[in-house]
């Protein structure tokens, strides 16, 4: 059964924690399709891990459509979110709607994600929602605005930033977003925001007490050594250690392991992530920022 907003909300309302992974190509989308991951983000982070850019700034709509289309072909039953790249929505509501439509029409995405919560971004969100497209907000650390934010850092340490984040969540909800991603936010603040929100709050580097967790696939399987934030856990060592202790079924299907080594190991690592999120074991303190 294909995931949709109704099935995701049903899980949220039942108290189940949701799982979200990035993906940028057909082959890894096939791996994710074989797991219980709820959602896929075709993130502009693909510009770094798949295309080799130093950051996400150069990523174009054409590149995002290409990556998103490949992921949709590999994961036909997952809820796929297209990440609107820098320059694709800031100029006008018309640009924002036009490019959001491209994600839906040309690559089959189920939703789009935008960064920010200022007056212009709220206008873009409302315009896209009114066009009939599902929107996910993204606040806290917003990688497309790193220069303005003073580099990669935790957001929400002082009263001004705390107030701005809380106001931002309320404004995005009022604008019609389906859910919100909090990035690099102190866990106690993320917990407060989640407890007061009636929509799904995802976290990446926002501690345990949110409604769902996003992780970069290439961090989860240890495939991108250039940059590793504190919350980026590689789950492959966990699989190996359980195998060494005789507690995993890594060789239960020896033919699958021999024929599909990387596919099989990646699948086990992703499944470990899902289990740990559902059972509130990830992120642990080791992979969380300190509270305020």
C-alpha cells in the first residue's frame, strides 16, 4: 500500500514514531522500498553527496527533478518529498508554485519542502498549498541560509531564537504545512514544540522527543566522510557487532548476502534505524545536542 498523508497522520495520531530518509538514486530507492521506512526526502543535500558540490547552493531544479524521478522509479510505494533548491521559490509565489508543480508532475513527488519562516516564505507556502500541493516546512538550522546564520550551529539557544522558532512553527501551521522539520534544535525546545503542535514535527539533530526522525542515508550507511554532524549515526557497525555477538540474522539468507552484499547490508542498517526510532532508542544522548 502506498503511503499518503492519511496513512502518515494515522500513525502520528496513534503515537507511532515516523521514519524519514534521504535518497537520491534508483538503486538505494530500491533498498528503501524493501524496508518499513515511511518517507523519502530527495534532499538538495544530494548536491553534496551525489553530485560532489561543496554545499547545496549550486543545486538546480533540473538536477532535483532528475534525482527525484529516479527515486520515484525505485520506490513507487513510499511518500516522497522533493526538496526545493535555493533559488526555486524565493523570488515570487508564481515561481514557487511553478517549481513545486514540476516536482509533482515531472517526478511524481507527493510533497515539497521549503526552508524558512519569514513573511515571504509564508506567502510561498500558502500559494503552493492553495495550488493543491502538500508542503513540509523546515526551520531551525536551514542549510540554504548558512551564511546568514553564521555557519553550521545549533539554533535556539537564546530567548530571541527560541521565540522566533516557536512563532515560526505557529506561522507555518497557519499557512497550511502538512508537517515541519526541525534541524539542529536543542532537544528540550524540540520536545516543547512537538508537544504543543497538532501536526507531525520531524527532527534531524533535534533530539528524541519529536514525532519522527530524518537521517541522511549516506550518514546512516557511512558513505559520505566529508562532513559528519553530531547526530549522524552510521548503523553499519551496529549490524556488524550484533552479527559478531550472534544476535542478528545477517547470514540467515546466505544467497542474498552473497549476491546482494551492499543492498543487503544497507537494508539491515536501515531496518535497524527504523527499529531504534520506533522504540525511542535513536537518537540517544550520544547523537543529540545538549539541552538549553
